[in-house]
């Protein structure tokens, strides 16, 4: 798996005033997924094999897997690698994302394998244009995506 390539554009903190408004979240995630080619999740703590993902509580997305392995994520320090899984933007991924409460609702752990999906990074043409840091409830987007989001949702900047 390749290291994530961050889009060379200014990133803006995009934090909504009301993170629990599900209708607003659906509008936002729909726009972001339509723009994305793929979504990469950090796996915490790690996968021994991709088969663990195929048999986990996220097995509905097993046919969405494009790649998995260790690489630098959007939030890793230089030289540090995380276990990640890259998924295509298809119906199964959209269904999974729309069933989250918000962009930061990634704490559920598979009860058998003991791993969780965290910090989704949305990718277009091989570059990250939006990523989240789940535990800190931070979402960063490129300026161009931020401007599109402001058209469909209330911005605080």
C-alpha cells in the first residue's frame, strides 16, 4: 500500500456547529463521497490479514476493498506507518457512512477480531482532499471542497 498523498492545496478546519444533526451529516457525506474515488480508513490496532476484515462486522464492504497494508496515513508523522484499508466508493461504503451519527462516529470495535475503523481520508485522483481525526473531532478539507460544503451546510468561518 502506498503512503497517502495529501493534495497540495490549503486545508481548512471544517467543524460543524451541531455535530449531531443527522440530516446535515447526510448532506455533507453525500457530497464528499460523490467527489471521492476512494476512502482510506486507519485500522486500530491492526489487521493480521485482510481476511479478518472480510469476516468482521464490516464484511458487507469486503468487495469494496482496493488495498490494505501499512503506510503513512494523512495524520502520521513522517516515517511512521499505520495499518490501513482502502475502499472504493460504492453503495456498501455509502451505506456504512450514512449509518454513522456524524463524521467522527468511528469507535465501534469488531467484537471477535478487536479492531476498529478510524480517521477516514477521502481521496480523489490519488490525493487526499478531506480527512478526519475521529477522537479529536477534527475534519480538514481543501479550500475548494470547503466552499462546496458551505453551499449545502452552515459554515462557521
